[in-house]
C-alpha cells in the first residue's frame, strides 16, 4: 500500500492490526454498533435473522436506504432488544403510522430528512417511552399541532430536540414546547424566526386551556440549558434581553442573525455578553470570567457615551445598565482630556495593547500605550503609523475580543475609543487595507 505525497511521490505505508480488526468485525455477535448507510436496504429480512446475527447491537445507522414502513422499523427494534440509538435519516417514511410496537429501549431516534411532520411525532410519542434525543432536521416543519392542548405534553424523558433546517417562523410555535420538563437542549438553527420572548403566566394558561382540568402548569422551559438560534432572522435586541428570563439557559447561539452581526448593524460579541447575564457559552465559545468583566465594563462605557435620553429611557433600552454600572463601580463622569488639569487627564487615560499583523509590516514588537479614552479611531490610526514607523501603508484597526473567533473592525473613524467600548487592557490589531 502507498499514499501520494504533496509532490506526488509514492510513500509506502503498512496497515497494522489488520488481522485483529478483521477478526473482531467477523464476530457479529459481539458488535455493538453498525452502519448500513446507502446500501439499498428495503426490509428487515426473514423473521429472527437480525436477532441471531446481531444480538448485542446498541447503535444502528440505516441512513439513506429504502425503509418506508413503520412496521418494518418495529420489526427491526423488536429483534434488537439492546438497541438504544436508531438513525433513519433520508428514508422516506410513510405518512400512516401503524404496526409500531413500544420501542422500550430507544433513547436516540434520528429522523432527519424523512418527510415526517409534527402530527406524526405526536402519534409516535406513546411508542417512545424512554426517548431522550429526537432529531427532526430538514422536514419542512412550520407548525406543531399538539394532540390534546395548545401545549405539547408527554415526552417525559426528552432532553434534546433538534429542529434545525425547518420552516418555523413564529415563536409562538416554539412556546408549545415550554412544558417539556426534561428538555435541556433545543436546536433551532436555520429556521425563519424573527423574535424571541419568554411567556408570562397568561400565555401559559392559554397554552393549557384545552388540556384537562387537572393539568399542572410548570415553569416554562424550566430545565432548558442550551438554545441554538443561529442563522435565523432575529433583529430585535429586546429578543436578546428576553433570554435572561429562561431560568437555566447558559449556552446560546445567535450567530448569523442580524441582531448579532455588526456588519448588518447588529451587536458585537461584548454587547451580547453584557446583555446576557447568565450566558456561559456564546456561539460555541466559552465566556470566561475575564471576558465577562471586560465586556460589561465596555458595554457600560458605550451606553454612557451614546445616551442622551432620560434615565427611564436608558433603563428601557438597556435593562442591565444600572446594575452593571453599580456592580463595576463606574463613575458617571465621561473620560475627558479637557483643560481641567493633570488629574482629570490622567483619569481619562486607558492602557491598550497594539499589535501589528499586516503581512507587509514586518515583525514588530507589540506596544502598550496609555492614551486618552476620548481619542478617535481615525486619530489612533495616525498614531499607530507613527508608533510602528509605517510609511505608505494604509491601516485598518480591529479590536480583538477574548473568546471571539474573529476580531471586530473599527470602521467609524469619528468614534472615540470610549464610544466603541474600548477600555483598559484592550487589544487593538493594526492591519493594512487590501
């Protein structure tokens, strides 16, 4: 055997453990996991064959085959008593669900791109008494119609529900899931949502209005820890603030929404962190204690520099402003370098780190400079050209935020450092224009 190197030369390789692996795979009775993806499987075969050959199978992937009858799914599961995970993705399942026994050991069921709708899921629910993960990606689901009330009941063990790549546009449809007490993760990436809000008591009563009179209302989304909302169309910053009302929510994805895209007039990462009091993971990146502190301080300074309205107006637009301002002990006075003497000038200085990253700038050591917080981005560009002796190089400045995958461009040359939320120990990257 050989592989080709980057220069198209043959490099000999030796496969180690081949006999051992082949021997292990040949003993089907010991296999716990099997994948039969895209192999044209269209039936379970003769009765009893599966249980004889694969008695200990726990995970089965039959993605992209020709299974369509639910009774065949039941036959497969009945012959595999230890089966806990079943992937039926890309099998076009029939609308009528009949002949399906209770799948007493299935904890993970993947039904991505199977054409299933929520009405069928409601029919399946009694057959899935211990289901923990349910994946329903790409099924064009836009509404969820519960069987007995406006709120979805049952699914008492369900911890993860994946509804990505569907057509859900109204948040009221998502609220129908609010009474699933075990739900910890809800995946709603790539839908059509435009806003988020946490339901009040009246909404919950309305959701349960058609349910039997003994139904007990629970705290909405009482155990939800992870909510993925990437690539929707959320524009309203109050939708972000409403996430603070979810009692256990700490892992949130908002990327590729207008509200979280600075390039489309949205909010940079530090503003999102400051507005989300409990978030520990944002857009897949951990929020450290240091990043939270820096983000909250930058946010308070940003609000102070831009707000001209009354205190009531500030509280309405920035619900956490007063809390954060008091917590971090930030003075009301804006930094200034006016003619008020050395003491006031010193109080307006902030320490920032400057790093050259432009490809034609050469290797230059980073600099730590104390500069007035009121200096503009345009003036800082000129200073950087002087600090690093950059001749005939047109610069661009970016702020590097801890935990953020990409630095944020500082494109408003008239904005001051405090206007864009830059505070002590911030890092500015000095790049060159293309």
